[in-house]
């Protein structure tokens, strides 16, 4: 796995440490990777919603499209 070195502002560093201290995550890397996964999921959802709305071809509403995307993400182990 590629290794990166990043810097955090003091409030973000404190928050990151608190996530690990709470034992919700095993390491800071795990927290950051989870945040990136969530950001990528949000990006994909937005892109699909925008495409569906702009194409005029969407037979589903936003709620249905979002539910479908979440189901696909769960099936792919992304959620």
C-alpha cells in the first residue's frame, strides 16, 4: 500500500486522535481511508444525480436514485 505523509491543523489532529482513542478505528490511517471512501461515494452519487437530472431521462426521483446507489454500494462492499 502506498505510504503518504500529511499534516493536519491542530483541531483536525485532535479530532483524528479522538477517533482512534474512542476505539472506533484502529489507526489514524483507517480513519483517513474511511473518510476518503465516504467522499468518493458522495462524489459518485452527486455525479449520477446530476447526470440523471440533466439528461431528462430519469424516470426515478432523487430518493429512488439515491436508494439504488446505496444498495449498489452495499453490494460492492463500499458501505
